[in-house]
C-alpha cells in the first residue's frame, strides 16, 4: 500500500473509532439504529434517485449494506457500475457510516483500496445525512472531484491536465464485480 | 515526507491505526451531578489574581455547578439539560404539555428547510420521551433531577436530544438569515452545515444566540452566561442572552474559553419562602432561624423592634406574595438593582466595606406614627410565615454554606472579605467557653 500518497489527516475511515464509541453507547440502542435504517430503506424504495440504489446485505444484518452508483453521463465514469459497501456503527446516525468503493476506481478523492475522502463522511457528518445523501454526494464527486485534498495525487494532476489520459486510467482500473 | 518514507509500510499502518483510534482522553460522565463551585475556585487558587478572585466570588454567589463533558457538545448539552432541569423544577405538568405542543409546532422549521420526517423522527421522539419522563417524575414525586442526569448520560438519548436542538437551531437560522448572517464569517448555509449540524462541533456565540432565540426563548426561560476570564474585575462577567424571562426561570452557563458548564445561584429556595427583612426586625421566636452559626444568642425580645407592628406593610399579614416555586431564581444576582448591589460578592468590597448601604431592600420604614403602644408581649408568629427579610445569601437552610456576609455580619469571621485584609484576625472558637 502506498501510504506516502495519502493525506494522513483525511484518509482512513473511522470504523475503529465508531466501534469504540459504540461499546460505551450500547444499551438497547440497536432498536433505534434499526428503526432509522428501516426508514431510510423505505425512503430509497419509495422515492429512488436516478443512478443510485442501496440495499442491506443478504446476511440479515441491517448494519451492512451494498450500494450501487451508475457512472453519470458526461463524466469519465459514464455507464460504469460502481459498487460500494456501507458499514453502520452502532451509534448511527450520530457517527457516519464507513463507506468504501468495492469496485476498483481511479479518482482523485478515492484511494486504491476504495477509501473515500469526503468531509461529510468525517468531521462534517451530521445526523440528518443518510445513505441517499451520501450516494448523491459521491455521484456528484465523480463529475467534480475535489482536487484541493486528493487521496490520489496523480489522478488529481491528470484530471486537470489530460482528461483523455484520465479516462484511459479509469477504464483500465475498472473491473465489474460479480453479482453476489 | 522523507522521514515518513523511512518507515516501513507495517509501521505506517500501525501509526495510521493509532491515529484513527485516537480520542482525546476526556474523563467523566456526560453530565455530572451538582458539585460545589468551590472546587472551581480551588482549581484557580494559584492562578492569575483575576481568576482566583472571580472564582472565589463565584463560589459564594453560585455555590453549585454541574460539569458537562468536554466532548464538543458541552454547550449544547448544557443548554438542553438546563432546559429540562428548569422545566422539571417548575413541576407543572400542564406547562410541559404546552412545551410538547410547542416542540411539535417547531417541526415546521425542520420541514421548511427540507429535512424529511423519516430522518428526524428519532430525534423528536427522543425529546418527547424526555418530556414524558419529566411529567412522570413530577407526578411520581421525584425528589431531584437525577432521572435527567441518568437520561443525559445515556449517550444515544443524549445525542438524539442534542441533535434535535442542533437541527432546530440551524433550521431557525436558515429561516431567519437576516438576524445572523452579519455575525458570520462564512455564508450562513455553510456555517450551519459545518458549525451547527455536525455532532461534536462546539457551539459558538452566534449558535448559542440562535439556540436561545429559536428554541429556548419560546419556553419563557432566560439564558445567562457568566464569563470566567482574565478580564478586569472581581466577579465573572454576566451576559443575558434573552432580554426577559417572564416565568422567572433562568438557565445559567459558566463559560471558560472553549467550555460550558451549568451554574446554580445561591439559593434556589429563596423565592419559595416569604420574603422577610432581617435588618428590619426579628419579631419573635422564629423557629426556622438557624442559630447554630451565629456568634451570639438570638434573643428575640431583644431583637424585636418596638414599632414594628405599626408598620402597615406588616399589618397586612402577607406583605409579599410568595413567588412561584421556581428553582432558578428569577433575578440575577448581577442585575443592577439597588437591592442586589449589596449582595454582590464580598470580594468586591475590599476597600469600602463600611460604605455598604445599611438599608435598601425593604420598603422604607414609615415615620413612627403617634405613640405606638409599647410592646409588652412578643407578637406571636403569624401563620403566614416569618416576618423577617433575609438577604438571599442568608436564607440558605444550611447556613454553613452561604453564610451571612452582608452588613449585619461585616465583622463576622464568615465574611470572606476579611481574607484580603492583612490586619484581620479570625476569632478562635473555643468549644468549652461558648455561652
């Protein structure tokens, strides 16, 4: 793994921190988390947004979901199917979910292990954000990377200098995941 | 960067893990029980003079405080807790019902700025649950607010209520941008998204004002901040966030740079008892009077003022109507009414102790009318309560904690102003030759 490429302050997901919080917060709070996640799921099914979808994993654990973003038109990701995993902490929605790209992706704000640099998934998280708003943010990030704080500096540079070459990198890196 | 490259990937990974799991080591519960403010004074005993003087004075005017955990939510938590605590202290279930209704109508704010119900309902439900708990605590005759302390120490419930208050505040601000934008260095929308909505972002002054305006003021509660800093002066600097508190209930915050706690003024019970004038007269064998700490015998016949019964205000029976039983006292001890000036911290009185006005609280004694009948027997204590007025510091049932420190006692060893007098010699108490 190439750690020197990372912005160490913004890089890694907060899974460990979240799980640590949850041990102190436990009680029967899972009920509240479950209720909230069910409400989100219902909302996603009743009023889906174009190009995004999400569903709890088949294992019956409501705390882990798989989501899909279809690459928006007029971006280098057009038509690509991008899969993500959501891991919700026990104190969700007071801590953000840990979101990772499962599909290999070449993008200034995502690293090669699929980690995401997005402020609303870190210190700017608020309890009214949700699966849908996170997916919409990521979808727009595909077309408008935040090159001010890149996780993948080479991609950031290439995005600015050579869009054609950038797209070649995207396609070279992309690999469709098998349906689980 | 060259240094970092010198580390192996394994080491980097280990450091990254450590860094990810790092949490500032903040000890203690989210909300503590009431603690003596004296411990704040002790913290600053060896600090800057301004701080030690202010904290010593604070320990007298506000003998108790409640510590909020410094986890980034302390200001929000202090106001939310103070709100529920004040509501509980009023012990009026109907009023809580009105608050439940008011909070229901506040949901409009959330809707108007586009929050969807399925996302915020867990927060509004948590708040409503706390209202319900408060009503049952009142109806069940709960002695103190410990159920609230417990509720706020449940991290999930606590987060939900704080999130609810945060969302109401940011929605209120978004709907009233003209009131706040001028005070912000960034666009209001961005300010709300980065400084108000995210859990664990500390409240700042604009946010606090908006919280008071949008959420608290509708309850009729005042909010006062007492600033403890190094500025000139011998007392903490008070600041009223709400111009008026019709119900008389006030939430008091102690602010030290970067942190909020809750403060409780000298005597929450002072207004539950009839106001009596200590300097005026002690009429009789007032049995509630705690003689223990007094350095002299309370001989009621000696202390009675002969013309007292000629005073029409006493003849009326109940000269003052008792205030509603509000826990936080309605008037701030810092308000500049003449009555309050003399109650201010004794620490302020180094030099001009003798110049303290001798009478100010009571209605002036009317000139003695013709010849009042000489008092031959002590007036019996009326069932309306004792007819003396103690200053708020004296009224404490437990006098040992808020000892008489004003005029009648200015020579008393309990007057802490003496601590600053180099010539002061304390009286030595000899247990055996007392009386």
